[in-house]
């Protein structure tokens, strides 16, 4: 079995292996996935969420209101963005 080593996060991976039924490779993949999620810029997050919500049939007024309410709950909350600023991120 291939063992994934990420020295910077070995302590977190070790903790997950000890406290969950995850194998080391699974724990490492989850840690990397979570870090990638939180590494997403505000612009990337807004664009991704817009695509996701649009694909579920939601309309822009609802989408932008929902995204606006989600942003303050991000790990590192961005400054308050107006609905106009959110639209600019998506449409340029």
C-alpha cells in the first residue's frame, strides 16, 4: 500500500488515524481536500457556488443573496461584498 506523506500535516493525519477508522492514505487525502477547500479565494468561492446553485435551477437574485449570507461564515471571512460586487466577480 502506498503511504502518502505530508510532513507539514503529519500530526493532524496521525490524529485522524488514531481517532477515526480512516487509514493513513485516506486521512491524508481528506486533510488535503479540506485545505484545498479553505485555500479557495473569495472570487473562486463565489464563482463555484454560483455555478453550483445555478445548476440546481436557482435564479441570480436568490443565488447572490445566499452567497452573501455564506461568505461571513468562511474560515477567513472576506470583507462585506455588495450584490453588485458579487455579480462583478461572476460576470466580470
